[in-house]
């Protein structure tokens, strides 16, 4: 959960496309004829709106040097593409998942999670080139045209390498509008275009093969099958590797002194946060703790919980009741409750002022219209250190009586955190280690990172679990986090 005020989920993108009559256009990257209902100006406008939502809801990594580095590589690749004049943007989102995605108009994102799996600048260039390929080939625009989107934005972007990251967890709050699924043919075409762009910039083409090997290891880690379950439309990494290896052998001109930049890349991401960042809040059993904002909230036992960038959410085991904690705008708890009740479709009952953990608060009952029927719940707002926190508890109208006590108990558990072990928690970060003698991963873990998960070391070092680390090379470990538990 981040510090910015949040919102109750609503339709996020109401852009009117104003589409002209159906027509055909030539794909600028492939030369193929494709259905085109959306102009380049409209494509850019859609991408800009979606990019604002991504950056607000997911958030960017606060590292100007890293952002500039990724942007510089992306811009150099895009300048050699068939659409160099788009307003290209390349940024790193603060998401631990292995993911990259492209929005129409040239707005491209990689997660810090995927950066932790790359072992060279050339691997980064391969993925950025792939995403550029989706844009230059107008894959999302073509799909939107085929769906005959006339009144609003049904979907944008594509999670190309997603494996269950926090980005996917945001689908419940509206970011599902940002994920349009590409076909297998689109993915293969983007791979080939990515290969084209990276070789134009003299990056070693075979580094793309290492990306696919890493994706295969990530898939095996996630599901054990070697075929990631994130999208059935994506070709398996092994198939993509084989296809691109054949294309490299057949068509790619051998480059003299191809660019790899392994050491420079590893130094660039040294110290990058790995995994969830507890500074943004974390769960200890069913208690949510936020060290930056110094508060806690106890969720019911047995509930499924999730810390999203703009909300902390929980759902009952039977999925019939939900709780949501957000920051809201406003100077008082009473005003926040009234503002909630002023939304369309919400009917607020009489609200009362109270105190929760000694803090000024307001609580009221409400009903709200939903697709599934009428929801009934409680809304609480709490003033704490200059901010106003809102907690919603809701269920179907007929079940409210059985859940009301649980909602009130959870709302009453909000309170300040004082203990240093929580306030001083730090994330785990990537650390570089120079290999002195040849080691397998087990020996590497024992020597440099006792207790480390060998599977993780395999992923962040680009080697199979039974591989050997060569002497004189730089490899990565994940430093210890201080959680105080």
C-alpha cells in the first residue's frame, strides 16, 4: 500500500474513441494489411491515459539512475524501429513479479522483478525490443479494431511475461482494463521484431535465448511444468527459444564485437529491492503492518489477504464478504464518510462519530448497487497523523447481519505501531559477489548466502539449478531482510 490517496473501484477509462468507418492499413513493421479503426493520434491518446493509471496504481521504482538507464536503452531501440516518432516512454514499475508490458502509442514498462532475472544489458534490450514490436506492429490497436470498440476502452496493453505478480492482483480494482491478451502469432511476431531491433543496435542476438531460458525456469518454479500458466495464448518459452535460435542461424548477420554489457548491467541493478518491499506494508500472520505510516490492522483469521499498491484487501474463505483499507482525501473522518455516501449508487445510513484506538473516527452503514445485487456494509474513517484511512466491510444484503460483528472487530483493530522491529524493517536487496573458484549453486549458497533458496539463486543468476558458477564471474545473492519477527 502506498501513501497516495486511493479510490473506490470505478470504471477507469471513459475515453470516447470517435472511430471512423472500418478501413484497412498497412502494418508498418511487417508490411501486412490489417484492419484499422483507430488512428495514430487516438492510439497515443489511449496509451497516455492508460500510462497515467499504471503509474498511479502500480507506481514507479524511485531510482532516477535506473530509470534513465532503461529509458536510454529503450529509446535507442525505438529510434531504429519503423515508428520512431511515437512519444516513446520506458519505465520501471515497482512490482516484484517477472513482467513486462506495452501500451498503445509507445508506453512500455518493465518490473523490477524482471530486471532481477536479466544478466546483461543485451537481455534487457531483447525484452524492450519485444515490447517495441507489439507497438510497431500495432497489435493492441488491431485487436481493438477487430473487437469493434466504439464506445469506450475495453482493454489496453499486454502482460507479456507476467507470472502472478502484484499487477495481476490489481485486476480487482480496475486495472484489468489495461490487459489485452495477444495471440500466439502476435507474440511470435514481437519476438522476431525484438530480434530485429536489438541486432540493429548491435546487441548480441543470442542473449535473447537466455531470456527464454530464464522464462522457462520461472515457469517451472511457478507451476512445475515448464509451461507458465499466465496465458494459454503465449507460446511456451522452449518453443520461442527454438524458433528464435533457428531465425538467428538463418537470417542474422554475425556482428563484430556484439554488445552484451554483462558487468555494467549487474552493477546497474546491484542493490535493487528483491521481492515484496516491506516498507510499503506487510502481513505478519493476519495483522497488516505499515512501517512507513506506522499503523496496524487485524484481518479475520482464515481470510485471504493481499497488499496492493493502493489498497489492502481481504476476503472471507467462502468469498462472500470483503474488507478494504485505503487512504482517502479529506481532513476529517466525518467528511470522508459523507463523501463515500455521496457516490452514485451508494445509500448511506446515519453515521456516528466515535474513537478507535483513541483516534477520531466515524462509522456508518450503507447499501450499494452492484451487478450481483444489493451490497450492504459498514464504512469507517479514522484520522491518524494527518491522514484519513477508510475501511470498508461489505457483503450481500441478506448476509450482512452475520458479518457485521466481524467488520466492526476489524475496524476496531486499527491502531498505531510503536515497536522498532516493525518501524525499522528493511527489504531484501540484490548483492553482487565475485566467484573465486568454480562452485555449484549449493556450494555457492553455503559459502555466500547460508539458508538461501537455491531456486531463487538459479533465477537471479541465469543458471540451471545443477549449473556451475565459473571463477572470476560476478553473481548475485539476495541480502537478508530485517523483519523483526
